[in-house]
């Protein structure tokens, strides 16, 4: 089985927007469907890769949890990544 990642509900992604109360910044959560991944080591590698690639490009850092908002949830076959919305 090969690994597969796809964006869930691309057309309605703004419905996942939320207000970040602590920083008064609007955030957007991208949710991806992941197939073929069953190993915690693999999901951790994906989380690290996303963090390293996007930490300087608007990826949300949670001060309370002291980590970037990238979550691979193996049991649900999902990955959630939270970014700050860029202001126009």
C-alpha cells in the first residue's frame, strides 16, 4: 500500500477558519486525509518535515503546548496544519 495525502474539502476551506484569541490573529486550519501510514515514527517524521519547511512561513506556534500546530492523527487518517492568515 502506498502513502497518499490529499486536502479535504478544498472548496470550503474557509469554514475551518478560527480566531486565535491569544495572539489576536486569524488562523486557518488545513485538514488532509492520509492513507497508508500506520507507524508513529513515520507520522512524527511528517510532522517534523512540515514544521521545518513552514515554521518561518506562517505556521502557528502554540505557546502553551510549546509546539507548532501540525498534527498527524493515525487513527483518523488525518493531518491538521494551522497557519496564520495573511492580512491583505
